[in-house]
C-alpha cells in the first residue's frame, strides 16, 4: 500500500453505532470497515467509512453527526482529525495516541489486533521510527524466523508506517 496516497480527509469515523445495525444503513461510498473483536467477531460500535471525495466526507460529517439510528445518536467526524491541534504541538517523545492508532489500523490491509493498536498508541514517533527501521533492517533469515513466530508482524509494521505518515514524519 502506497503511504503517500492516504485519503485521511475522505475517511470518516462513525461512533456509537448500534451493534445490530446493518452495514447498508451506514451507506458507504467507497469502503466501510466496521471494527470487530477478532476473538469473538462481535462489533465494537464504531467504523471507518471512506467517501469518494473530501466534500462528500465533510457533508457526511455535517449530516450524520447526531443522526438517530436504532436508538443511538451517531458520532461522526473526519478520522484522525480529533487530535489535530494536539498532534501539531506534540513532541517527538509524546505517544501518538489511541485515535491515530485506531485510524492507522483502519488503513491496514490485514486484520490488526487491538492489543497491537493499543501498544502502538503508547509509542512515540521516535520509537516507531526505530522499530520500523530495526525490523526492516533485518537480514532475510532473521526476518523470516520472526515472521514465522510472530504472524502479525507485517501488519504491525504496516500500521506503524501509517502512524508515522499521519504524524508527518519521514521514515525509511
């Protein structure tokens, strides 16, 4: 996945979704990723919806935030934008935070594990850069051995790269 093509302003976070709501009730345009617990398969009550363009995403935020769906009021906003002001002032040693880590998880091709998302959320951009550089710098035999014993390693690295891209930091 090409990191420079992140469509963060087209991706909308939808929270407080009723657990029994059908995906068709959310009317996604390009894609919908409903968060589920990997162990149980149960929905977590939030999703990321990708729209065709920025204006449609902003319109969805205006029109759907507070919308009553099956007994609950939806919380809708541009994904990764809630901490925008904080992110701009964050130091290189401050944790990236759970909002950005969840957003990065929504961009990963595989199925990120919640414990990994929480772990990455507590890491600083500096720690993430070090982690990615170390894992990508391994010789092929060591990398193969690690991937054999840690099946989600590729997903973790991809998620960390998304976090670094969202933070505006350059990485190798």
